[in-house]
C-alpha cells in the first residue's frame, strides 16, 4: 500500500505543474485596448457647427460651400431669425456674408457675447452700393475686438487682390477685387492690388482672442461668392458690368476653404 501511495503522490507531483502551465497558456492576454464609452461623443463633437445668417438680407450660401463643408466636416445651418443667444447655442462659427439690413442692439450684444464666450466670426461686407456700412451697423459688432471697416476705397475695376501666405493661407492666393473697402485693425492678410500690381490697402484682416475665439473680416465679397477665374486679366472689362468682365483671381475656393479651416480651430 505504501508503494501505491508513493506512486500516486509522484503522479500528482508531475501533473500539477503541467496543468498550471496549460492554464496559463489558455488564458491569453487581451491585447485589444477597450474603447472609451464616450469616444462616439468625441467624434460627434468634431463636427463644426456654422450658422449662416439670412435674417439681414443675405443670399443663400453659395453652392461651392457644400464641398468645403464636407471636407472640413462643417454643419452649416441657415437662419432667418433674429440673432440671440439661443440662435448661437452650440455654434462654433457665425457667418455674416454681405448683410444689407440693420443688426439691432440686442443682436449686436448677442454676437459680441458669443465671441467673448469663445465663438468665431466671419464677416464679409462689400462696397457701399451693395451693402451699407451705416445702415447695417456692423462696425458695432467688430469694434469691441479692435476691427473696423472703412468707407469704400477708390474704385479700380478688376484690379484683383492677394491674400499673403501665413497663418491662414498656406501660400499667396490670387483673389478677385473690383470695388470694396479696407479693414483697419487686427492682422492684415489680404490686400487690394494697385494699377502696377503692388499691394495696396488691406481688405482682409483677422484677430484671435485669448479665449480661443477667431475673427475674420473681409471688405470685398467676390471671393466669398467664389468668383474669379484663371483666364481673367487684371484691369480689363467694363466697369460695374460683371456680364462684360472676366474677373482675375483664380484662388477663391482654396482661399475660402483656408479661412473657414482657420476659424474652425
């Protein structure tokens, strides 16, 4: 009996380590990192919400905005209601493209508060015969941030403009310009060209706030309408007649994409 017991003990002694090793081999470590439960929320929050104002005489967004929206993951919502804090709730960018009617004091206050709260603003205002600076009161919106649109600069038909490569644009961009106004304050980055093709006064400027808000102001609306073609020749065509002018400035699309991309950050 003792011999049998010793044999059984020996068998158990050899089996236990083998079973242990096999168990360790079967319990393979999980190499897949768990996905955080809030990751889908983070993906959704990557969408940039843009309100395109149409409550102040603005036209609908140009169709070219669709491809930019897809590329930059912008969700563009048009609004025909007066601007207030509810309109701007959850919004990243407010786009005011060529307003022609007045912003009320309450709307101005709401927009200023939106920017001071971290929201970004794109304001485009063309020459006076199209959008009145005095009537719209848009300078009241941008003045708290050190920016100002001037009266019309001297008209020079189809002179074109240049947006210099820098913080917003990756390279110099050729833009259409044929009547507009200058922007004072901020950091100038887009300039009207004079007769000799040299940089003149700025019609585009930007600024950024410590809270992350960003502002771009343009004093000419052609680039925001995606006008200008490669075949255009500066200083040609019939003044004030777009049907008999081929506008110089081939880079409107990439320019607007870069502006909206910069505002999105």
